[in-house]
């Protein structure tokens, strides 16, 4: 019985070595993190931005401000589109949140009519998503 112990240990060591040698080290598959704030570099319009609009804005848009923020029309009604209520403004200027009416309204700047959503400030993570989306070129991705 005693003699079996070292043999058993040796067997385990051999198995571990064999395992080490046969183990395939590539290719690497990196699973994207699910945390959209800290994980992704890219903000996706459909995945990240539209859900905010649907949750927080769609109840009033359409029709308020002549703006439809539903999933189908939001992009074409925002990017490089002149504002209806404030014709000197563009709703979203790609790469330029500070020139975008959308941004000025959601940060409650008070410069152009009502802040959005009226009486509520979006959570920081939503603001960050909207800002990053504009800064990354307001893509239809
Ligand atoms: C309770 C209703 C309500 C909600 C919710 C709401 N809005 Fe508005 N929104 C309005 C009204 C009313 C106007 C028109 C008056 C104004 O612009 O001051 C407007 C105007 C706007 C405009 C200007 C459109 C233009 O070209 O004149 C933008 C941009 C806008 N909203 C974005 C948003 C966004 C983004 C959200 C969600 C985060 C949102 N709104 C949520 C009522 C709402």
C-alpha cells in the first residue's frame, strides 16, 4: 500500500506535465464585457443610446418639439438636423457635444427652452453614453 503512494504521485505529476504540453494556447477569444460604461470603448447608437430615448423621451417625442425619438426615426431626426424650436441650433453635431442642442438640453443648460427631460436630470451613466456617442462622431451603429 505504501509503495503505491509515490507511484500515484508520480502518475499525477506526469498527467499534469502531459496536460501542460498538449494545452493549446491560442487563438484567444476575448468575451466583450457586459458593462457598457467601463467595458466598451465604442458607444453604439442602437444598443446604448436608443434605449435611453425609449425609456426617458419617447413618451413625449413624438410629437413634442417636432422630434421623434423612437428607435426607427431617432437617428435621422437628430444628426445634422436643424432644430425646429431653435432654428439657429443643430440637434446633433457629430464630434461636438457642446454645439449640439440635444446635449445642451440634457445637461439642463437652460439656454434653449425646456431642459430634457423636463424636471428630471438623466443619470450620469446615461449622460456619459450620450456625450461619448456624439464625441465618437454620432454614428448610426
Ligand atoms: C414630458 C415630456 C418630455 C419628455 C419626457 C422629453 N421631452 Fe424633449 N421636449 C418636450 C417639449 C414640450 C419640447 C418643446 C419645447 C422646448 O424645446 O423647450 C421638447 C423639445 C426637445 C428638443 C428640441 C427639439 C427641437 O428641435 O426644437 C430636444 C432635442 C429634446 N426635446 C430632447 C429630449 C430628450 C433627449 C429627451 C429624453 C432624455 C426628452 N426630450 C424628453 C417634452 C419632453
